[in-house]
C-alpha cells in the first residue's frame, strides 16, 4: 500500500452540501428518486477510486415547529435499500449505510446488513448512530428520546449482539465476505468518542481547519490505544466540501453564486431546521429572537444558546445571521480554490496527521462530484497519493484494514 495514501469517502445524500445547491444549473434534484441518477453517481465515485459511498438516514419528520419547509430540497431514502441497489451497478466501491441502534433490534440489523454484505460481495459498512433528534421519539410511540448515556449503553449492547449474530452466520451458513460489515461511527461528544474508540474502524467527523483535524485525530487515536486497540486500524475521515475554479478568484465567485441562489426565506428555513424552532414569522431585518428560540426549540437549549447568543449580542440581524450560518453547513471545512490547490491542501492535512482521508460532501449534485473526480482525482493520482486501482474486492481491503477486529469490551 502506498505511503500516506489519501482515503476518499463520498457523502452523497440528496442534493448536495449547500442548502441552495439544488438550484444550481448543474444540479439534478429531479433525479433523487430515480435509479438512473444513483447508478450514475455510484459509477462516478468508483471511477474516482473512492473507498466508499455513505448515506445518512432520518427517522424524524422534517419541519421545525410542525411547519414543512417550502424551499428546502432535503430528500432522504432508506440507505440500506438504496446502497444495496447501487451495489448492482458497481464492483469495488464500499457502501456505508447509517442505521440507528435505538430503534432497531440486533436481529434486524444483523439480517439487513448480512444481506447487504452478501449481495455486494463484501462491501458493506454500518455507520452506527444512536439517534439524537427529539422529534424521532413520537414516530416510535415514545414521548422522549432516552437519555444520551442510556442510548450509548444500548448501542454498545446492540453492536456486540449484532457481531455475535454475524459470527453465527459464518458458522451456520455461507460465510460473510468480510466476516461482518465495516463498523463506522460519527459521534462528537465525549460519550460518542469513547464509543467510537471501542467500536469503530472508520470515523466521520467535522474539522473546520487543519488544527481541529489534528486535535480530533490525536484524541481518537489515544482513546483507541487506551482500550487496547491498534490506532492504525482506524481511519479518521473528516468532512470536506469544495467549490473549484481555474483561479482562487473564480472559485470564490462560484461559491458566491451558489450562496446567492438562496434568498432570506431559504436561509431562515435552513436555520429553523438547524435550531429546531420555526423562525419564518420573524422579520429578517429584525434582531435574532433568542428568547423565542430558547423557549420553543426541541433541541438541547444549552447548545442552541451557544449558537445564537454571540451574534445576538453583536446586534446581527436575523437574516444576516441565517445567511452566514448557511455558508458553512454543519461545521465542516469548505475549500475554495483551484484543483491543484485542493490537492495541496489534502496532502498537507494527511501529512500533518490531521486525517487519514476525507469524506467529500459535494456542494451540489452531481456536478460537484463530477468536478472533483475529473479535476482533483487525477492530480492526487499523479502525485502518488491516491490509488489508480482497487487493491481487492472488499471494503476492508480497500481501507487497508486487517481482518475484522474484536470490539473492545
């Protein structure tokens, strides 16, 4: 395996990273319920030598305060079904589905991922989540989510039992190609990091800059070692979006053009979704209604207060705050520049120990993915930092990981 290889994952959910991206002239939002669309992007990811395609899931109803957004295109299809279908049109790229431990039994999970593993020939991965959105609970007959510590206790039990069931599948029938799916995790809290250290073979995280990436990777590797696992057996894959151009100036202009597709109403709808409070009745030129937000939000109030209070204290109008909030969705790094500069940045992060690779989140789909595959991938390959062919047939082989490692107790 080449030294300091950059691993690539593709998070291809819905219409792209930016809330306004679905309106871009090279976006195809009409395709997100079409198999032709997913066949196209799956083949594109494989052409770009990505390790894996990742899809999230959403168990809660969409809409802040009971109001369905009018301008936000945010489709979510069942990830296991979708990725299993994409396995039929690809041969090598991994397929990582997000599925909750809080609202699935170990038996259900073992069966679904076992089928996906066999159908794909050993390319399945499970992004393990505990479900954090409070609006999920009523959809399963509960008033509230279980407390976080209880959710993580259940996650530990569910993963251990699912692994036992996969081992039994190997003993009682045709062996699973990888023994079990690759285990992936994306928690950021102390509980989430501890769970990842004990369980995950790959970790998805936000890292807005190289220092944040170094801090996160160093912390996780230390936690992995503390529980008796090999830190080199875990891949750290921070999120990365990009807008490219033939010059920095053109890239910044392209970025501005994407943002300009959003009006105040779209920006405020996105902010409403993120804060769990309907802000659409408020004047975009008025102040941020902090008291109303904290009174009505269904999300943890302390977290929301940290997000809105500094801007309110500076006198930032609601519309301006919403527009700025939308510039860096979910706290991930957004690169603006030329393909050569992007390759330089990715190599610098990898060499500094800020990551093992990146989870690309195209700014809009499929055009943003096409740009990266056609313009950045060849540069990384020319510099010897990205494979030119897959090393094997399973996701674990593609990640350069040993045979399945035991989950820490």
